[in-house]
C-alpha cells in the first residue's frame, strides 16, 4: 500500500562456534622457537579459518618459562624463590608466546590477547589468543573458562603425548593407552589438587570444571598435526577423548 511504512529488516550476525586449542609451550619453544611447527600450525588453522572455523588459542610457557624460573632459583639460591614469583615468570612467558601467535594470525586475530578470565570474552574475530592469567591457575583452567565464556563444546590440548595412559608408561610397563574415557573415570587417574610442577595430562581443577560444563577435551600430540587435522575433519585420529 502506497505510503505504508515498511518494517525494518534487522541483520543478525551468525554466532561463531569456537574450538578452544591449548598449545603446550613445549611445542612453541621446546628449546629454541620451533619454526617448522609454527609454519605447519599456522597453515592448518588458516585453511580451517577460510572454511569458516573459529578458534580460541591459548599458549603455554614451555622452555622459556623454565629457563626464567631456573635462572631465578639459581641466583636466589640462598634466599629461595617464592612460588608466586615463579608463577609470574611462567605467566609472562605464556604472554610472550601468545603475542607471537597473535602476530602469526594477525589478519584473523582479535587485537587484544586475553589475560583476564574474570571478564566476559567478546567473540569478534575468527581467532582469539589467550595467555596465562594469575598465580595459582594453569593454562588448562584458563582454557576451560574461555570455553565457558564462548559457549565452546570442544577443547583440544596439544601436548607432547599421543594418549592418556592408565599409569605413567615411563614408570609402569603395564600402563595401557586410553582412547576414550568419561570424566569420572579420568579424574580417578589424576591427583585431586593442582600444583605448577604437577605431571598430569590435564589440570585436576580444570578437569572438574570441564566435567561440570559437559566439555569434550581431547589430549593429543601436537607434533603430529595431521592427527589434529583428522580430528577437525571428523576422521579417526590418535589421541584420547574425555567427555
């Protein structure tokens, strides 16, 4: 009808479905910066981004963190190094590694690195980079909280092991690999408390939170990025699924 007011058409932005990826510092800086790994990691994620995928990537500290912590311990041998100071050295190492990753994904990444997980994470880009938060919290825990903020259902922990085992295979020859396990069973395999020096495939506090969220966590060897790609493509892969 002539003169009628047409209804306003509001464009809605499609919600991004993020996959959270925790990249162990041992992959980024095993000793020196691992350029071949970074080339392959960037190429894989760029390919997935072009096909519509979105990622929250959190960086660990790796050898960089240990170098700073060991240096502080050695120089302060008489006085000792307080745990909080050691934690902060590790946290700042994750932040340097995170800045490296943000630079590598600059065209697709949110400009600010996430360093405070008390704040809601605003999803504005295909890639969001995160780093360590504060003393007493692991990057595993930070990754789970990021998943909670973003409504992500999947978290991939790229580390230096192929599978979670029933025991430490370096100490127990009867240890067997686990391809799939529930959270209740998984939490029986790990300690109840987290400590910065803890050797565990996933932080116990983070595991408890992930279970409450109904989050699927995959532990896999980040050096075998073809397995990570298989997981992203829905193909069989080497790794442990915890759900």
